[in-house]
C-alpha cells in the first residue's frame, strides 16, 4: 500500500502566460497541503516543483528530470504545445501527465489524464450561446500554435455549418503584442462577435487595444463587437485592467463566482494561502482538482504507477469547487459542468449559463454526450447543488 506519493508540479513561474500558470501552481499547492493535513486520508503527497519559465524547450527537459528521479505522476503544463512536448517523455517511460486545464481536444494518449475541459465542454456551449444570442458572423484571432489553430477551426467549421460567415482569421506568435493591424481588420469587417483564442500577453494587449480604439471612435465595443473566448479567466482580467476588462464572454467550467459552500471555502482558503495572487481562476481550480484526483486514484490503486492507476480511473470522483467531477476511463477525460460568464470591471464574472448536470467528455466531438457512465464509477449524475 502506497503511503507517500511523489508528484512533479510542472508549472511555469514566469513567462508570457505567467498569471494563469502561477494560478495553476497555487491551486496544486493548496490541494497538496489539504491532503497532507488530513490524517485520515491515508496518503501523503510529496510535491516537487519544476519551473520551465514559459520556455517550450524546458518542458521535456524537466519532465525527463522528474522521471529520472522515479516520479511516475506529473501534474502540469498550460499550453497545448508544452503538453505535446512532454507527451513523448511520459509515453516512453509509461508515466502519467495530468493535464489540468482546458484544451482543444482531438488527442488521446494512455499516458495523459485530461482533467480540464475539452471542446464539447467549452467550445460547443459557447458557439450555441453566441449563435442564439448574438449572431453568426465572426472574426477569429488566435495564438500561432495548436490551441489557436484548433479552437479557430472548430469555431469556423461550426459557424459555417450553421449558415454563418467567417470574416477573417488572424494568428500571432505567443507573446506578440503588436495588434494594431488585427484590430483595424476587425473594425473594418464589423462581425457580430470576435472569437479570441490568443493567450497571455497577446490576449491582454488585443483586448485593451480593441477597447481603446472603439472608445476613441464612439463604438460601444461590448455591445457591438463582443469578444468571446474559452480561455479568459479572473487573473487575466486583472492584467487587462478595469478600463477594458468588462463585457467579454468566456466559456469555462469554473468561475470564482459559483455559489455554494464548497466553492466559498475553496476561494477563502486560496486567498488566505496566496494573498498576493494571482487570484482564483479555472486554472487554479483545475490544478487543485487534478491533485485531489491523483491522490484518490493512487489511494484506490494502492500504487502510483500508470498501469495501476489506469485500472481504477472509473472509481475516481471528487466533490470539486465547481461541482461533482469524475474521470471517464474510456477517454481519460473528465465529466465537467459547462458555464458561460460575462466579465466585469472588478475582474469577476457574472454567470449567464450553467449546465444543469455535468457533461460527458467528448474530445473528438462525436456527440457522445448522452452516454452513461460505466457501472464501475462511484459518480452519480444529478442536479448541480
């Protein structure tokens, strides 16, 4: 029976997406502290931190370093490019990467547990909302890597399938903040909405620039050119600033504004542990959930190796701040509850939509969302409390 679980935390402490990555790290740290403080849990986590500093080439190097120390479970990465850099390393050693954030889908590996949301849990609800409430013409902008490419592809394919129009697609390298031409293109084309798949500093610069130009030209940007995304969270609203942070739509499985005792306790514990921020976000909650799932899987398996943990995935669930979640052994993705929020100037979100029940993972968008959980699962679907 395993009593101590070494766990590599592979999150960047700096770099172009520092705020969300450090938010993830803090969430993982908080979960480790909670588990280790519970004398009845039956397992202690030994977290070992590795800092890639936002450099793509550092992720596989540090993954190899963790695996060389005999660590079989890695929790981390924020970008899909970093995940894809780490993937060959964990596959080679038959270890596990627990990827705790939203991603574009269309991937499956026996050595990755995708505990963050997939495309049917953020893209599909967002597209449904936008086409029903706002319109069906779009300008897409994204970071020049797999998250931006695939997110925009799904958006474009879906909009065209519904008879809408894709007016433009623009890509910027990660960290690029020269967005003037992209803003002018959008203002010239005047879509019903803008889909933003930029990450980090590029996204903040774009949102600020679009608002600034619209204000100068007397355009009510939130009403006439709303910006929607699947990767805008509270720490990023802080960095955007109150002059431009309000009125944006975000599809996510978690917002800090979710009501209920479980989430209030999580938010209070996080703020007490990390008063200097970054503030609570879906990235923090996702990593927090991932560590709790890792600990429960290792405890159920009585071991920490990938083969043993894969056998018990259908038995693993957690009463998370967002609501009850569970792992699906068929896809190694999670059942999660989709939501859509509208940002406020105070760096919070107003929740506009919430799914009444958790949604089954469907990483390849095969519309498998109505199937039932395997009978071995301890998770029972029901109304979100």
